[in-house]
């Protein structure tokens, strides 16, 4: 019989994977959080899931940014919802940096998925940067050891490049929803993060993985300053897992200012 078989009345493994909930986390400053709350119902409807935003003084450790968690089962619906999120970020002016010359959007990813996003010797993120024109930055430390540690990733660029980069991030996250550590990562709170140990910092040696597009340098950079406090919202995805470097999977990344 052709096709995937079903065991004990259960759908095939591939189908079960597609039915697992997926969580996309990103940081929002006060202005963006306010705009998101006003549109939470429509965003949740697009995702066919839900959007949760921390409130009060419940900030991502070391920042004044709220953690936004978007959950969905249908990957296509998730992409539609995230497009609305990035549009809101742009329209609210919450991710404008460098005197309005570029945008910055920040995601929180599991260390394992960040490693996959970058790829061996940075091959994946290099291709992503060339394709989108985005600048990818990753914080030098993760909150928590292992594949489910939290690592903050920033993407700088135009609204279009940010949207394209985030869609790539979603594709990477989708590949890990069936991992045993994923559920715990998805449910982690800021209180849990405060109790977590920091993974070792990444070296800040230069490694230009990007090349350029339109004359812009597209190098990946390690941000040694943490997730970035204040009311400026950091940028979208790209990232690096400390353990990956220890295993020789990657070249050291560069610190890049601006």
C-alpha cells in the first residue's frame, strides 16, 4: 500500500508533527506592546491560536521589553499572523532605530533552533542575509543551558527584509516542535529566566558571514551587551548557539557596532 501507514488509529508521524502547537516569541517595548494589545484578537484570529503579552513589570531579564508569545498549530496561519505583527511594529514606530534609517525587531529562540538558523560555518544565515539584505545580530549569552536555552536574536533592515527573515525563523522553529525540550521552552516565564544560569558568552572575534547586498555589509555579529534594555525594540532573528561553537560547527562571530 502506497503512502504513510497509520498505527493504532493515529495519523502518520509527519501529520502528527504538523498538528503540534508552535510558539513564536518576540520582544516588545511599551509602545509596541500597547499596539499589540489593541490588535490581540485579530492577531490571534489570523494565527488560529492566541497571543499573550506579559504586563506590569514582567520584562525579559535585563530589558524593559515585554515578552510576546504567539501560538498556532497551522504554520500558514502563523505566518499570516506574524506578518500583521511586523506591520504593527513598523506602523507604531516601535522598531525604528538609527534616527529612522532602519528598523529593528527582536525574537527569542531556543538555542538549538538558533544554531540551525545559522548553519555549519554560518552557511544558512549567510544565505538569509544575502537574500533579504538584513543584518543579523545575536546576544552573546543564552539564559539556560542546553537546546532549550533562551537566546535573543535581532534583525536590522527594512520592513520587507524583517518580514522575510522572520518567516525563515518560523520555518526553523517548526522543525523543533516535536522535541522533548520544546514544550518547556514554550512555557518558560520571565521568573524562570531570572533563575536560569547563563550559558558561556560567545567570543567576539570577527567573522563576516554575510557578504553584502546593495552595498550594505551583511555580517553576523555577537552583541555582548545582552538583550538590550531601554524602550528601543531590538531586531529579528539570526543566531548562534554557544555549544555549536564548542563543537566546531561555527566560526567565531564578530562584534559589530550599530
